[in-house]
């Protein structure tokens, strides 16, 4: 996909952070945008901002961990915009942190895997058949993380490894069908957002294990000090889509870490 003008895009997790920067960048490129987010009011506020600029846009509240809600999102997108040319499965959460992986309970696993991995799965289940059916050039982006490319050290990293693997399978299977759909996995390094604020943590989950909150606060300080602006990440992603790159990275540090992991696997 070289030109976004007139294309119809759906972006989840689009009311803040990378998602917000991306829908604004797409609107500036002439795309029509469905702004999807867990918080319906925030999604509609962003959509209203874009409409004020003359962009066709609609805000939709959606919990990506629930397939029926993502299918509803797909129906609204089709009704409001028509055929979808760009799907960005971007919604994600930090999830379980601070405790041993074997001590995480069912709720911790369900939340982390349900949003970060299940949300991508649900996006594919709800949209891909329609994108194949309309036969027009299209693109799918799944948001991973640099921690999905190097040695994982947390449940978050584990979920992002799963997203990377899922995206690789998707790319191979669409290519085998000769579908005109490009595929990318966005693997950003630190991004200057409020990602570690844990504002989306469900109330029914137990408090963080010992050290979890301190870990979040440390990571939040790190990304605020060293993270890329989300606008820069959005532009890198658009460039990656145009180049039809499967892996879209934002940090040279990631390359070194990937080499270390590969060397460890190969015993060299």
C-alpha cells in the first residue's frame, strides 16, 4: 500500500499513545479512520477531532479481548466506511508484573493474554475474510514490541513473542493464497506514552505482586526520559507499510539484542 488517500482504516487502542498518533497521521494522509478504543467516549472525542478537519471518522468503544465486540466493530466499520483496507491491531496493556510467572493466577493470564494476544486474534477473525473478499490491496499491522524479538523476561514479553509469531503465520498464509494483503508487525522500543500507568487494570484483579508497582514506575520514568515521540513511531510505521516490511522496528538497540538471542540459540 503506497497511498493512503481515500483508504479506510481501523485502528484499535486509538485514543492514546501510538494509536492516537497513528490515526492523526493517517488522517493527514487522506485516509478515513475508525477510531476504536476501550473507552468509547475517548474514541468518539478523537473521531470528532478528525471530523473537524474534514476526515470521515467514527469512534467505537470495544474490548478487543471479546470476539463479539470486535465483530461488532467490523460491522460498524463496514457500515460507516465500506471495505477496510488497513487494519491495525494496536490495543495492548502491560499486564502482570512483579511476580514470578508461575505465581500468576487465572485472572492475570486472562487479562494479559486476552488483550495483547487475544485482541490480535480477534481482529484477524473479524476482519481478514472481508479483506480477502473485497480483493483490493490492503495491509494488516499487529503491534508487538521489541521485547517480542529478544529474550523475554516478563509476561508482557511473552505475549509479544506470541504476536510476532502469529504475524509471521498470517503473512505466510496470505502469501500462499496470493491475497493482495501486506502484513507488518510493529516492534517499537520505548515510546513516550503513559503506557505503564496501569489505568486499564480491571478492578477484579488482585494488587500487583511485590515489586510490581515499583517496576511500573521505574519503566514509566524510563520511557518518559528516553522514549520516542509516538508521532515518530507512527511515521516509521507508515513508511514500513509503504515498503511492505514484515518487521517494523524503531530502535537500533533492538538489532543488537536480536543478534544476542540468535547467537545464544545457535550456541555461538
